[in-house]
C-alpha cells in the first residue's frame, strides 16, 4: 500500500490512494502537547494535558473538515497482552 505524507498546521499525517473513504493516519510530528507528550498526541488516557489533547483533535478535525468529536480511534498495542 502506498502512503503519501501530508503536512498542515505543522502536523504530519499519512493518506493512501488505496483507501476511498476520508481518512488520515496521524504521526507524532506536530500538535499542541508538551513535555514527554510533545507530539500530536491523541491519547486521553496517558497523562497528557486534556486541553492539549482536545486541541490536537481540533487540529485533526480542521485538516479533515470535520468536528473534533467525529473521529474513530484505533488503539496501538506494541506488545501482545494476555487476559
């Protein structure tokens, strides 16, 4: 699958011409989060400032042409978990 790197408002995200639905894959580049979260953090359960996460969603919504509450999220797990 081919991805295209895009940048708006200082935020880098990826899109693919193979996906017909409106979409974006966010990266860690850009956004309002500071300190150890200094990135385009969209995780509300990691200890980041809620206002920064809200601003990151607002930026994503502005880029996508939708509201910050119109997103679906996937959770990335880098290690297998056991029940």
